[in-house]
């Protein structure tokens, strides 16, 4: 079973594609599901298509609860109607079914179901896990072939959450030990994480406790908040499970739910609009790249050029959610730098003694490109 999981993970990264960028990751082929299958029979193919459909729904919505949505359950019975192609391949003696779905129709289905949509630009997470290995507590490293690493890879593939693991070379070992993770010395871990250019650090322990396993996890941002004395956990969860595998699944589920709350955007049903400004747009190619980038963001319904003045381009943007959703997504992308905010002022005088001032800030960005 572990060999199958490893093969699935290798297939996920090689076929569905994850492009690692500085401080972010771009998950590609979100329309594709790969599942192991026993034969090419019609019955098993039908089951495989349904499983691949569920996988694609999970990757694009980010939340397990999406599979309980009535509209999604209805479509599951006719999953093949959204399929664009399928094929079989073998790897290491295991047969796999690869299914591609119409991505636009998948997104439209999620919108229709009132579910959040998670775009391809996603936070990169470095995992610092202290868990039993060969009778000792060890930090799971990048080169590990331990069963726990394979389960992390599987959950990463299913949920579309890109993960990194520390190399645990001399530099890492000098900065972080098992006791730092068990004691939640978050500043030490955060300092060691900087070299990996991840957006978040996942710090977790799994330890045997009688007949069960107890886990504790905390998710930290890349840097501490301004004015804060130390870095603070964004998500903290603990519990007991029957196995290490179940503990990892619980840890990844909590991580996924946080990311969905921050980066997956559901249609609010309101007509929210905003403006976004890009400066130093020196040529037409950059302008085309910016337009293409904005059009694929899950927070944006439509983006149109409102004004071009010199090398500054202003866009009018219609939103599914609110401005905070949009700016959180844009902050993930390493191709973009935040310059500052422009303030548009509307002065209205009701009397000589009172002044009402309405200010609206428009975020200014710089497009660094590929």
C-alpha cells in the first residue's frame, strides 16, 4: 500500500505539476485526477471516474465538506458528463486511470453549489514534524522514506497543498532540535524556516500514548506581526488518533481548512468592486501578462482596464468576495511587489464647523514578471 501511495505522489508532482516559486507555489492541472485501478473494466472505470471527480472537487474547493454538498453529490452520479478525456497507464506494475475534466465547468459547478474556489496560486508550507522513528524521536527530513512522509505526500496530492520538509543538514540541526519542536520554540523554528522561502511553518508532534497516538500542531506565518514580541500561532490543534497516519490526516485537514478560510473565495452574492493599480508597466507584454494573471484569480469575476497613464495602469475589478480576499491572494504571488496605496479623497462640507472626509485606498502593485 505504501508503494502505491508513493507512486501516486510521484505521479501528482510529475503529471499534475507543481511549480515552486519563491514564497509560493503554483499548482497546475487542477482539472486532473489520477487514481489506482485494478482493471480496465467498464464498471471499475465508472467508479474510477467518480473518484477522480471527487479528487478534482477537493483540489479546487480545498474543503472535505464540499463532497457533502447536495449539488456535488448530484453531479457525482453523472461525473463523466464533465470529463474531457481519460486514459490508462502503468507504473511499477500498478494500473492507473487518469481523468481530465472541463476546468471551467468544474469551477462553475462549485460557484453554483455556493462553495469556495481555490485558485492555482497557493501558500507553500514547510513541515517540522517530530515523531517516533525506529524507537527514537526524529525530525522528518526531506530525504526521508518513512511511512509518515508518504502519508504527508498523499495528503498534499489530494488537497493540493504544496509541502516542503527541512533538509536537516548542519545548518538546520544547529538551529532546530526535537526539543524545539516539542517545546514550541516557534521563533527558533521560524528563523530556520526563512531559508526555505515558505509562506507558513507547520510545527507538529506525534507521540504514542498507550494504545493511541497524541498529536499537537501549530501553524505559523513566515514572520511575526509588527510590534509583536514573538511569533504567534494561527492554528493550534491537538487530539488522539488510532494511528500515526490518522494523526497526519488530522493535521493536514486543520491546515487545509485554514488555507481555505484565507485563500478560497465563495461568491458573496454582492456586487463588490475595487480598483487595482500597476505601476512601471513598460511594455505590451507585461500588460497582457497582468491581464491574464488577474483573469485567473479566484477572487475576481472580471477585470477591465480603466485608465492608462504613462506606465501606470488602473483596473476596475468586480469581486466574488471582498477586497481583503483579493489582496491576500495577490500577496502570495512572487511576481508581484506591493508599492503603496493611493488615496482618493472626496471632500464634502456640510457646514463651516464640520468636515466629512471620505477616503478610499487603491492598492498599487509592481509587476516583476516571470
